[in-house]
C-alpha cells in the first residue's frame, strides 16, 4: 500500500526543515497517484496529475523536496534547468530530451531492481569463474594432481575474502560505444543491439584483483540472465505512470509582455514545453511514451518576474502553487543538527577517517546560524547553501592538519572557536552594515 500524506511528510521531515506547505502539496500529489492506480481503467484514463509550481529563493529546499519524494517511492526522477532550452541560437532546443532522459533513468532503475533478483545465482556463477582462474594459476605453480585437493581450500579462502587483493588475468567483454543520430534528436543506436546481438562480442584481457574480477563477473552473469525486452517495457510503463520531472529556474523563461528580443525566445521555450506538460507522445530508443501522467514540478525564485508572467496556457497546467519562505535563524539551527544528513554530521564522519572525533556545542551551532543569516542578509540570499561556505571556512585548519597519523583525538568546536576562525567573515559583515 502507498504511504499516506502524513507518512510522506514525516519522511520528508527527516531531511528537510520547514516548508510544510510545499511538503503537504507534494505528499497529496503522490498519494493521488496511488488513489488513481486503484480505479477502473476507464476512470483512470481521465485523471491526470495536478502539476505543482514552487516559488521561493534558492537554497530553501525546492529541489530536495522533489528529489526525496521520488526516492521515497523509487520513482524515475530527473531535474532539468529550463534555461538549457534557451541556449544561443536555439528556441525551445529539443525539449523532448527531458522525456528521453526520464526513460533512461527509468531503465537504469528497473535494470538494477531486476539484477538484484538474479544476484544470488549470478554471484555463484561468478565465484565458479574466478575459482577456475585461481585453480589454473595454482596448477601452473604446483605439480599435477594437486588440483582436487586445492579446489576446496581455494574456495574457502575466496569466500573468506583472503584472496581479494590477489592479482589475476581475466577476459572481459569490450563495450561498444553507441552512435548518436544526426539532427540533434538525442537518439542513440548501438549496432550490436540493432542487429539483435548477432555480432560476436569482443573480449580483452585485463589484470585485476580477485575482488574486482568478482564484481565484473557478477555484473556480466546478471546481465546475461536479464530479459532486456521486459526491462524496457517495465521502464517505459514506470516512466509513463510514475515519472517525476523537476523543471528548475522556470522563472528565467517567463516573459514580461514584450514582443521582441529575448522575451520572444523565452515565450518560444514555454510554447515548446507546453505540449509535453499537456500530454503528448514522445519517441525514445526504447519505444514511444505518453507524457499525460508524468508529474511535473516546476520551481523558480520569481524575484524579477512573476508566475503570472508565464503564458496562460502553461500556468493552467500547473494548478497547484506553493510559496517557500526564506530560512530563519531557527531553521538554520535545525538544519545543522536535526536532519539525518545534517552537514555537521557529514563533516564529523569525514574527519573520523583521519582519527578526529569532531563535536559541536550548542552555542557553536547557534553562532554559525547567526553568521549564516547575517551573510544571507548582507550578500546574496542563497539559503542553506551558505552553510557550506561557513563550515568550510570554519573547519579549514582542522581539515588541513588532520592526517590520520595519530590515534583518535577529540576536537570540540564551541562558540569561541567559531568567533576566532570566522573573524574575517564577522568583520566583513560589521563593515557592510555601515556601507549605504
């Protein structure tokens, strides 16, 4: 059964602070997909996703909400920048490429899932192949007749990981490069695939460790057992019914009523995106896909332009609008401590590699949050991304001097440490307050 909207929001809360309105909107959109899937086919055909526009400054969690949402349900997800379709010399440059990219993502997703299903059998076969290589090497070293005795010994040693770093020579298949079709259509062909695998695969010899050989053989044996037609069919279905496309910087293609110059190009891009969002059929190298049921989430800061500057037809295809606010001091304190992937936790784990046990006191967290808020106010507001700049400057000395040469040492970052090591930033902020 699909997750309820409350459960989805709870999961998003583990990684994203605040922005409850946006979380509720995407949670409802996701739940409605499950509701739609339970309806009879004739009713299901009539119900399309309600696309969402997120409005808010950079670094406040717009992309992360969409990305985490897709991860929750293991749905195909891609992010595209709307501005990439306004490159010099192009108007609406191949907007269908976003659908092809989504299908490619879906193929990789489905292929990984199906490979896991055959992994046990594939690993057993890979083990046999590696064992044969090891036995052949041992046979060359030892007298004839030792093979039967050594097989069991080598097998136990292989399974125990004792042979992992041993170098062996194995044959691996050469991968043929796909040829891109002319005309900028974003389609690629593989000659061997096109001929149904009739051309024999070329192999080459490589010297690798036993561990690497196992990985190569497991992959090869898994792919051998895959039904690629089934993979492609399921990938197309999943992209069509469960795909999520995040269109960032949509405000950059919003025109302001002018009928000349760059605004014509922007409106052209909007009009090219429109049929994709409305629902159309796109050809990919795996087959055709309808875009009617893909969920589109658009976002933009809309500092200069407004949502209303988008062409009316495109606005109508994004009926749900949510506004994300700038991050506050309290938000930054929570971002630094609460999420499972909090930046302070990430740096603590990184420095453990070099035997540094890093901890932050509460007053240090609050001082970092205060400096981050002040920098966002006096400079460009880049939201939570400012934290990366702050913490990199703060931990510069520790990161540079940590080398792993000594036993584990404890390092505590408190408020005094923050003030001392971010003194340049603090002085700069104090000076800017007096500049009019």
